C-alpha cells in the first residue's frame, strides 16, 4: 500500500505528458502538510496535489477540491510569491528514490529569469516538501530538520539541499545481470523470494515485490532455494523493462468494496475473492484510493475535541446507567419489606423491645401438608416492635418511589445515549469544516457548552448546506449529515406531501425526496432508500431496512433533542447501499 518509487515513476511520467509548459495559476494549502498547484496549459487546467504528511504521502493529479483556510499559511504565501505565473519545465526522479524534483521557470522580484524547485520526498513519516532556488539552496521547508532532530542530515533555510542518505540496495532500473546473480548468491536459501526482492532493490514496495515473485514462481513466499534464478531474472528484467518503457497499468484491489492495495502495474497475485479495478491514469487511481482515507483522517484531526466530549459523555452515561440498573434490581426487595412490616404488625403481642430477630408464621406461604411456612425477620434492638414495623414500611415506600424515578432516569439516560450515537454517526459523514461547526453548534444547544472550551456560538444561524442527489426519475433528494441538517430538511425544506426516509432502529440521516406534484417510481424510491441507508450506521451492511413515510406524518416531540422525531404511519423496504451508486447520484 506504500507509494513506492515505481508509483512515483508512473506519476512523473503522467505529469510530463500533461503539464510540461503549463503555468502555475494558483497555489493552495488546504492542509498543513498538503499543497495544491492549479496548473493551466493549452489543454486546460489541472490540479497537482503534493501531500507530504506522515499518513498518506503522495504526488499526483487530483480532481478533489478541498476547503481552503481563510488565512493561507506562510509556506503557501511564499510559494504564491515565487511560483504563481511560473512555468513547469521538468518533473524528474532522483534515481529510483522516492524523491521528485519539480522544476519551474519564472521571474524574480527584479524581473530576471530564474528557476525554482519543489522537491518532494515521499518517505512515510519522514516525508517532506522543500522549496529551493536554482543553486539548490533551501528557501523553505514544510518540516525543518535541525541538529537536535538528526545528526545525519539537516533541512534548514539557507542550507544546500542534499538527498537523504543512500540505502545499501541496487537500482532495479540500472542493475546488470551479473549484479543480480551476485545478489542472488548472497540472498540466503531460506529467505522468501518477495522478501529478498524488497531487501535487495531500491524503491520496491511489498506489494510489487510479491507481484514479481508471483509472476516468477506462482506464489509470493516461496523460499529462494526452491526458485530458478534464471527464470526469476528473466521475469524481473521484463517487469522493470516495461517500467522503463513507461508502460503502466494502474490498478486497485478492493475487498468487500474497500480499497486495500494499489500499484502502478497489474496485480495478479490476488484471488477471485478480491475485486480488481483498472484506471486510465495514476491520478484517478490515487483519488479513488485516498479520497475516503483523507477525509476520515481530516475529520478525526479537526474533530478531536468533539470526539473527546462524546467519548467521555458516552462512558459517563453508561457507568451511571449500570449503577441505576443495579439500584433498580435492589428495589425488588420492596415487597419483602412490606411483608416483614405486615407480619410484625400482626404479631405485636408476641414481640418486645430488645429482640434482634424473630421467627413468625408466614400465612402467605401455605404448604401441601396443610401447614404454613415461617419467616425470619431481623429487628433493630433500639426500636420498639411497632417502630420496626414502621421502619420496614418506610423502606417499602422508598423502594416504590425509587422504582418510578429510576425507571425515568434510565429512560432519560438511554435516550441520551441514542442521541450521542447519532452525533457519532454524524461525525462519520462530516465532509467539511462547516459540517463540524454545525455539530459543535448542535452540542452547544444540547447542553454541552460547559465541556466545549473557548466555544463561541454563531451570531446568525445560516441555512446549512446539505447533500443533494438526483434520482433516475429526476427527483431531488436531500440528505442531512448531522442533526441540525436533519431538522432543517425535515421541518423547513420539505413539503407535507414529500417522502421522508430513515434507516430502521439505527442512527442515520434524515433523507427527503421532493415530489413537486409528481409520484416517484419504484426505482426512485429504491434510490432514495439506498441514500438513507448509506448515510447511516448500517452503511456497510446488506439488506438494510429503511422506513419511509410522508413528511406530514413526521413530528418532533416537545423538548426533543435536535434531529429526534416520531412517526406512527410508515412503509418499510429492504435495500443494500452501494457507495458507487450513491455517489453517482450526488449533485452537491
């Protein structure tokens, strides 16, 4: 799954084919570790993404447009100053390392022609983006590295750029057959072939090493001693010969619809239980693989405070409910207390102060032999018999009241847990900073303001931006991504004769299909139900049950939490949500 040197080779080939000679029209920095260059050439515009983060580093074209911060960071401002209007003249790789040089030709502050370099190092957690001049003098870096961080190599403004330290491996594009044979002899007979390839050659990811081994011997982990060096050598050189010819077959492997692996070449090692999808270009592949991952990572980072609040609230409420249920179970002794009090009252003539326990006939315990059972009752020696009876009556009345109040409190706690589940679910569907702000606003309105440090409620309530879809029959469908959006589309946007959808007995989004005087077809209902199921906790399931009814039958109880509604008249259907189909229907 790593972005290896072969993938970088493929990406740079695509950049050279599409954008050499294109000018930098705009520079954006949507995330701290991400730069987007808007390039404009004879064939139109393209967006070049440079991600130097530790989680998903990569380089390539993208069609995904992200929200940009109101105030651009300093690195973004510097790149705008030097690169806007500059022409991309070269995109090359440092040997077969995961280092790319993007060379730009522009003009300096005095109007003289000059060259600038963006150096992209894609090395996992050590990834970096470095901006240098024509003399390779570092002007800025996304992550500076000083002597306290690394004694081997420093990356600081004013220093000359140096490549990362070389690894003791061979370049697979330039290795000779004699060097290959020498490495083979040194490899060790018990070592798996794929491990030997990854350890002996530069820039080869685990997936590509397994693929070469599979093509050579039909399996990925066969020991070196059991392989024919001549056949492996032939496959190896043929594989990288295709790479030198820039013959690529970008593909992605999916397991149950979820991306699990990608590469610049065709991956034949996976069985029929996996789905393989081919792409026309590296940019399309990377967009498809990383779009969901990037969004989930961004939301997780930006919503850390909300997740902390919700997790603590969930833990607190569950602990409180456990104690309340234990207390409610203890209230079942109430009937015993009443029986003790009745028996003491009926036998006062037999009792006297100072007795610690007494055994009395229990006339409610009639046995088959015609006798009655007995009941042993503990007494307080400090109280009179009648006072002991009153004490047990008091305990009985207390448990009777406690049962009623505890049942109310347990119901409230369970209701709050369900509400928290809906907010957790909304976080999984949040796509923009505005979505997160609406969730924070919702929690503020729901009484969590004391736990939200430095939160300031918005002065004006703007209409939320909801997800919009268009069914095959041309019906507009709106879907809320959080409870505030749910309330908006259900109670303000939709008409009484429109149709309302929600997954059954699970947290999920309100979904509304606007009829506008027409009657939807079965296909329209199915697509709207799939949208509702996809934006719910049952998105990954099969045969998800969805309730739907007219909007006029959906009501919000007085004092209910945001997004909470009730309905008594509805139909139900069963659908299997498919991400590709839902996304194809989306228009906003």
